[in-house]
C-alpha cells in the first residue's frame, strides 16, 4: 500500500510540472512528458468513487456466485471443502440454506488498499495500452468563449455511436451555442469510437479519440484551436 501511494505521489508531482508547461506553452508535451501526462490521465480515469464502488460491488457479486455454485450440490460442496482443507465443516443443508437466504454481507478487508491494487493492475494492463493508440490534441477556447468547466472528476469518457457505418457530425451546436456530443453515452475502455476530454484550466482542455473515430475535430496537429462558442 505504501509503495503504491508513493508511486502515485511521484506521478502526480511529475504531472503537475507537465500541466504547468502545457498552460505556459499552449501545446502538448513530447516524448517522456507526454508519457507522464497519459499515465496521469489514466489514473484520474480509473481512480474515482464511481468506478471504485462498481469494482467492489462486482467482486462481491462474483463471490456470491461462487458461494452459490459451491452449494449447488453436496458433491460440489464436499469437493470444495476438500480442496480448501476445511476441518469440521458446516453441514451441507445448513450452508445451502444460509447461502440461499442471502442474509449476509460480503466485506472486503481494507477496501481502499484493495481498490488501489486493482486500479494499478487495470491501469498498466488495460488502460495505458489503450491510451497509447489514441490521438491526443489540445483544445483552446477563443478569448470570447466561456470557460471549460473544471470539477473533482475531470475525465469524461463517451462514445459517439453514429460514426458507424456512415460518419455524421460528432457534435451539435445548440441554439445557445453549447457544443454537445451527438448520441453519446458514458463509456468504458472496451468500446469503439471512444472520446475523452479533460480540462487543463478554464481556457484549455485535452481531447483524445480512437483512430477510427472520424470526428470533425482534426487531430493531425498536436495543437488544436477550437471556438467553443458558448455565449
């Protein structure tokens, strides 16, 4: 746990320098600094209360299903007890009734440490390899545009579902001038046409998209100027 927290602190310190340089230079970093930025964004993307609760609840549900499978038959129950080397086990009928009642709570010891460990496994095995294939750009609001909204959950992942098979405009500008993604839904990492946004400050935001995402925002340049147009 201490090693993970130390590693997190190190990444956050490096990312603070990179984000300061982005603000000062109005461009995305190169090489190693870009790697630091992507790792930092990955941490922000997966380390939030909603994903934490979802992950822990999923593991609890898996544990419950394993219990139900174990008491599905006397043979399965006795085989599992033998594998675990359990002595003086609870009678099968009693355990089956208990599991079937669902009158119990599955607790995870030290959930914060457990979650951080799971986050880092997912980060380096799934998220970062996925991010490496995305196209990254810096969006800069023009002087007369409203500010980007910064919050305590800065990463927003969404999927543009009307890009397949025929590309359609990925954004709609409302009568008030607000730019909204078309037909999108909150998304995880295992989907096509994924887009990601993260405000850097009130005037700048990072925008990333998967290569197959035919967005009207061209991502060929590291620098991208976009009139947000919120009046």
